[in-house]
């Protein structure tokens, strides 16, 4: 039997780590193929991306649609259950933006790339 001391432990088990919340955030805007996700996440290897997607799929956050064609086409999307994590992802994005503003005001050389898009 798995036991948690705090609810946040269960949340971090599913959405924690360097890439998972970012992947879910990107998929919230719509279905994407593996290559598109990899281009949107500089620094992630294809192996790690696929591993993270499989873990999110196992946890019911992300779904995968495989098309029977050559070359194989696979698309990923946020499931109905995964959409329930949207509040968490939004709060993390907002907090991160405020954190970057504060650090910039303190003179740190940091930039938010999405503001350049």
C-alpha cells in the first residue's frame, strides 16, 4: 500500500520533475506530436520526452492517439482527468512569472522567453 504524508507528495509524484508540468502546460493548448513537443522544449532529449509522456499517460493525465500509417503518426493530448490539473499548472505559471519579475527587479539577468513570442 502506498502512503503519503501530505497531498502534495501525490501531486509531485505525477507532475513533479523538470519536464512533466511543462509538457502538460504545452498540451493544454491542444494536441501535439512528439516532434512538435521536442521543438517547444529546448534541452529535452527524445528519449526523456517519450519517457515523461509515457509516465503521464500511465497516470491518466495525457492520452495518446496512434494512427495506422507509415511513417507512424502519434499525437498526445490532455485527458479529461488531466484537465483537472489545469488550475495547478496555471498557478505554477503565474508564480513563475512573478518570481522572474522579482528577480529582474533585484538585478538578476533573467528573461522569460514566452514574453518574446
